[in-house]
C-alpha cells in the first residue's frame, strides 16, 4: 500500500486442445472433468488454462463458460478461450462500448500442451469427494442415486436445461430431481425456449421435477431449508462444480459431478446413467 503498486506474478499457460466435432452425448462438463481427472485438482496450480481446438470452436458461450469456470478446480488462476466471432457477437450484443480482442501469440510458449480426440472421450463423472476422482458414467452404472440436482454456474444455464430437457421430454423421473436456473434470464428462458414444441418448464414439470427460483441454491450448502440441500447422507448426482465433504449440506452426503445430460439420464433410472444408455 505504501508504494501504490500491487505485485502480481504472470501465470504460465497450459494449453488443452480438443480435436474433432463434439459428439451429441458429450458436453463441456465432460471435457473439463476429464482434464481434471487427468491432471488433478492441483495440476494447473498458478497457471492459466487455455482451451482450443475445433471442438471448442463449436461450443456456444454457455458451454465455454463451463470450461473456464471449472479451471479453478484444477488449481488454475484462470481459464481462457481465444475470442472468435461467437465471442465477439456475444459481447457486442451486451455493450455499446468499444472493446479490443486479444489473443495468444502464434509462437507463445506453454508450460504443457495436452491434446484430445473428443470422439474417444466418454461422459465423465467425478466421484465423492473430489473433482479429480473421475470415471466414465458407464463404469459407475451400478451406483444408486437418491437425488439429482441440475443447476449452478456450471450446470444451470440455458444450454444446460435444453440438454436436460431433450432427455426428460415425455418421461418421468425416478428420484427427486431439482431444477435451479443460474440467473433470472435463464429462468425466463424456461418459458421461452422449447424442445419438441414444449417449453423447458413444461417438460420439467411433466417429468416430475422440482423447479426453484434463480439462485446458487444448494450448490454451496446453505441453511437447512435451502432448495435442494442434502440434509441427509444421500447420494446426489449434481451439475455443480465441487463435491467436497459438506459442499451441498450434510458432510456424509456423496456428491457425484456430471453433465446435465448424464444428470437427466440418471434421474430417469435412479442409477448413474450414460445418456446413450437411457431407456
């Protein structure tokens, strides 16, 4: 404070390149959980995680936000994706102020570079009690689940609910399933966006889901009356970003992190279910 300056170390960058077109059964949550499962919750400590490749280019802003948001779960300082027309259009629609697009230098050095073929990746689940304790959904298909929670900044955006609705449309859930929009704008989209001619809200209601107001809700536990909070030692499949002991309430509740597609498929069976295997 005496100098009026702040010491800040520029973080080294790690690059994660995803090649190919995203299969319909994968989401950004699967990509980032796969990465965290590979490098660990401290694998990118004090680094910037840069995501690139044709699979990333094909993601909308909602999905890109999920990737970058969960960089912190690998210990990173931040998560970044080079701005393209999708990014420019998104920002331009939300501000009249001028902005400058910056990108990594063509010859920029990276601490490490990881490359993946998305066609070879599987829907991924992080088991209790760490985001890096990952396995494919199919390997965990015998795990019984008591509750499904679809919401939060990494699983409660409009894109997430459209994905979940494609699985739940015309079906009934077998376990308590909570729907929590991340923002009031997303809440409005539950009535504006449709799948097969029906609004997202109508699909979720017909499926037997419990729909709460826009909030973080049980993502970080909260008081005992928090919507969707795990007040007992139950097993929950959740689209939230962390699953440490007590994160969603009861310290003995087991939280399994998954994509909205996997979470919705699980809601239909009561067991961890790959969306490709739903009935």
